[in-house]
C-alpha cells in the first residue's frame, strides 16, 4: 500500500479519536499485519492487533460451522475496556478500543462511516 493511502487511512482513524469513549483504533490486515494505528502508547499495537485479527478469524471460522457466511462484528468486554472488531473489506479489519459502558449505538454509526471512507481510500 502506498504512503499516500496510509496517510489518508491515519486521517480517518484520527477522526474517530475525537469521539468520546473511543480510546484508540487501528486498521489491520486479516493476517494480523498492522496498517495504521491510533492506539494509546502503552499498548503494543502490533501484538494487540495481531491478536485481534486472530480472534476475528476464529469467530469467522466458528460462524461458518453454523452456516453463517458473514460476521458483522466481534465485541469483547474487558474489566476496563471494550473491544470492537469489524471487517472493513476482504483484507482489512478495523479494531476499536472503547471505554467500558459506552453507548455502542453511536459508536457503531461512526465506525461504519469510517469503514465506508476506508473502502474509498483503498479502492482509489
């Protein structure tokens, strides 16, 4: 992926930073390779995103065993945070780390809008 596309992807992630309760976001290849990250500095973003991609792949495999062909999102709740992983396209996933007890309805709308913009950037 060329550097201009990566810069534009970073800009899209920066937009999500302005939304309250979003702690950080990242775009990851489905193989776990980090494309762009706006996660907090105390998180090893490469490891975190590789594990998020692994979890998403595992839930997709599990879903296929019950006949589902598409996983909308994976939401995981930790002690202090929530993690949302959504497929952006066949190759990318968007990982979002949120504060606990967040209004997910609004967050999902913003994440879906970001995914639309990411698809436009990727397909240019």
